[in-house]
């Protein structure tokens, strides 16, 4: 036993040590190379977007590299136990072919995952809407995408099910807000007040960094049953549109109260008519 260990055991330990060191070197080198490539490819985009893209690609490539290193280490160690790897590889090839025929959905998921990464459809940290599920991307693998929604529910979506992917935070996000006012209001004055609110918020030091372009009134969007809808449009940094719209609603409500501008609510007028006159004999 001691002789076997001195001959084969030391070789196995050396192989394992080399595999571990190679994995850690691979993990660091891959991230550095990916970051350099992504920074050059995405020149002009924010550091946050570059980091998200780097993390997404690095996690996949490090996983693939780790699997390759692990398989190579195992195949190198097996002969030390007297296993004929030539025969083993031939058998694994037949088994792999059978599995491939029986796991076509798995192959489809992996191929779809590869194209999702290659085409940069979405990244870790993006807010997306895929396969009837919306939320923040927690993880992207070759087989599945993991999403957490606003309620904290985690969904695991097979990549083969991602036929259409909606990315709400890629590059920039948009304020798209409708505000309703009463029919008795002067629309010119209302638009002037709303634009002033938007400009003040875009210049506020607390919110200034969130804006790409200050929101402003785009048009009168709809003549509704109870009020007139005014559409406000603007661009923000990725994922900041919801906080911006929440603050904008708060400021608009406060200013409208001060200015006496009516924000209508659904209501119905009921007409009962006049009581018919009484006639003789009734």
C-alpha cells in the first residue's frame, strides 16, 4: 500500500494540485480578458453596464473552464487506478449519443442559452420580461435563466422557452407616465406647471444623476371619461425609472394641490328626473 501511494498517490495529489491551481488561474485570467474585451466593445456605456456584462460572461466561461479542467484531471487520474481510459471514452461516446437523442429539450436549452449570451439579450441585474415572467435576472446559465420578481419569488426559466425577451433596463430606461387633469383646467397652464416640476426635479442634486434627459410633456394623450390624460416622457439611467416616476408623481400631486389643479377620479352622475304631476282621480 505504501509503495502504491509513493508511486501513484503522489501523482494523483500532484494532478489534483495542478487542477486546482489551474482553475484559480483560469478564473482570474478569464475575468480579466472578458473585462478588457467588454470595456473595448462597450466603450461609452456606464461602468455598471460593463460590470453586468463582464459578470454574466465570466460566470459562464469560468464554469465551462472548470468542467473541462475537472474532466481532464479525472481522465488523467483514472490510469493510476488501472482504468483503461480508451475503452472508457468509447463507452462514454455511445452513452453520450444515446443521451443526446433522449434529451433534445436539454440540447435546445443549451443552444438557446449560448445565443442569449452571444447576442447580449440580457445580463445579470437587468429587469426583464421573458416567458410570461418579469423580474430581475439573478443568474444566466447555458441551461436556464433565474429571475426574482418584485414579490421575491424566484423563477427558473429554461432558455429554450425564451422565445421573446423584453429588457426594461438595457442601455437606458424611460419615464412613461400619464397624469390626468379635470376637463375644466387650462391645458396650457397645466403643461407649463408639469414641465416646470420636471425641470426642477432633473436639476435637484439628489436626483440629477438619475436622469439622461429631463422628462417633459409629450402630448395630450387621451380624452377620458373623467379627465384629460397628459403623457410625460423622459430618459433615466437603467433601472431608475420607477423611483423617478414615484417621486415625480409625489411632486405633481403636491404642486397641483397648491395650484388648485384638479386631478379627477371616476364618478357617475345619477339623474332621477322630476316627479310626474298628480292628476284627478289618482
